[in-house]
């Protein structure tokens, strides 16, 4: 997943899984690993990927990782 670090937070860009690998759960695993790493490092994230946005809304334990002042597409913080 492409990202950059801005003001101490990771800005997560759009990432895609190869079509041949779709349905294997790779994107969920990848996103979970990224968010576990963010939690461990006590870093915040700004999300610009719809798949990551959906994942966080379905796994509310990661909602605290989203930077409230720069959430990206995490518009309303609704869970």
C-alpha cells in the first residue's frame, strides 16, 4: 500500500490486489497488518483508499488509528 508520512501520520494511498488474487482475503490481511503496525508504533493514519475505509468501518478497534483532524475519506467517523 503506497503511503507517505506527513506531520507524523501515515497517509495511506489507494492500493489494489491483482484480479487473479481476488477473493483470497489478501487485502484484509494486508490492511490488518498495516493497522497493527500503526497501533504498535502509536501512529495515526489518513485514509485515501476506499477498501481501507470499509475495513476500518467494519473493524472498529482500528478507529482510534484514524487521525481525527485529517481522516481522509473517513468522512463522518461512523462505525
